[in-house]
């Protein structure tokens, strides 16, 4: 006599006409809501179950935290972000739990060789969501830290999730440079602080690295100009110094260890942007960077168990 598992039996009921596809979906959603969490991921199924729970992070969030939900990393991350967005205003603690589940699930599903990069991209995706504001950011960071702590036995768990600098900190950076005797002109777009936290962090870090290179290579006391201007769909960064030290040769900002031009290009790439650096027309050195608020998706380099 043929035996069936629960899901196979449900599939057989649909095949024989005992259940309609709609009834089949509802029954599976009820199973999922009652912690039958090994049901293969389906955005439609998970959405029905989560919606029935009022988008609270209950059994469906537990399922998201399991590696079996991440065979399609892009679809799973999109669902988790949608779930968090549904409750961030009314139930922010539930949003924290959704983000915690997403972090843990992606961590558990991804091959070690791709784990750190994919988790970094997930964090960038989360921080650049339009619903991440100054008031919701603490709940977002709490969720990410909780997810990190839940997989703390892994070597890849310790990604930095503490609050980071933003463009509002650029005047402080400029003052620190001025204290070294270097004149600094800072042109900061008035609406720059309305950018997403992730985009602000990337812009700050690129400016910081460009300034570091300018101080290293430019003549002592040579004027430095910094401009961060927001456009309709991007942020443009320009950092220019007046020229190299006497006898110094510079073909590109310092590279290595993830810093310098390579590090800046990697940051820009997360936001579909680019970085270029070279001699300025009137002498000196100019770095130009353009970032867009559209980070790349995680790789589907996962290993469901």
C-alpha cells in the first residue's frame, strides 16, 4: 500500500480533484501557521500565512529563519522585507523579529565562501528601504543584532551592526581636517540627510577615504574641497585637492586591504554606482563618485539543508 507524507497527500488530493488549488494553498498556509515549517518556500504561500497572522512574526518567521526557505535568496529576502515593512510603523518589535529571521536564515543557507558578502548585501538592502527612518532604525538594528546573535557560533556571524556615520557627520570630519592646517571647503546638499541610512553611510565612507588619500599625497596645507550633492535619483560626490607634495607621484589613491580606490569602488558598486579618480584639469587630484539608491541583490549561492 502506498504511503504519503502530509504534503504529498495534499498534492494527491488536488490531483484527484478533492481539493481546489485555492483550498490547497489555504490548507498549506494553515500548516505553516502551526509550525509545519519545512514546507518549501513560496512567496504566495508565506504571504497568505503571514497575512492571516496579521504580519506578526510567528511561525512564518521561524520558517524564514531556516535554510530551507532560502533556496531562492532574492525571493526570500524580498518577502522578509515586505513583512517587516507591513508592521514597522504599528508593531516595530515584530519588524525586528522578521529582520532577525532573515539574517539568521540567509546565514544558515549560504555557503561559507559567500556568507559574509551575502549578509552584507542583505544589511545594505534593509538599511536602504524607504521605511527605514530615524525612528525605525533602532528596531532595524535590534533585529539584525538578534539575528547575528542567534548564529553567534559561526565565524561569519560578527558583522558590524552598530550605528554608523552619515552625511550629517561630514562637517565634523571637515573640522578635523581643518585642525591639521588644511583649508576645507564643504558643499553639502541641504536635502542630503533625507537619503537612506545605507546610502548616507556609503557616501560618508567614500568621502572619508578620499580625504585620507588627499592628506597622504597632497602638499601640506593644500586646499581641499568636498561636495556631496543629491539629484533626483543619485548622490554625486566630488573631492578635490590642490596638488601633490613636492616630488611625489600619484597615479591612484592607495589600494589594498579593502581601502583606497578599490574599497570605494566596492562601496559604490553596492549602490549601482561608480568611482573615478585622476588628475584635475587645473592641477591637483579629483575623485568623482556617483551612487544610486538601488543596491544589488544577494547571490543565490545557497546550500539548503
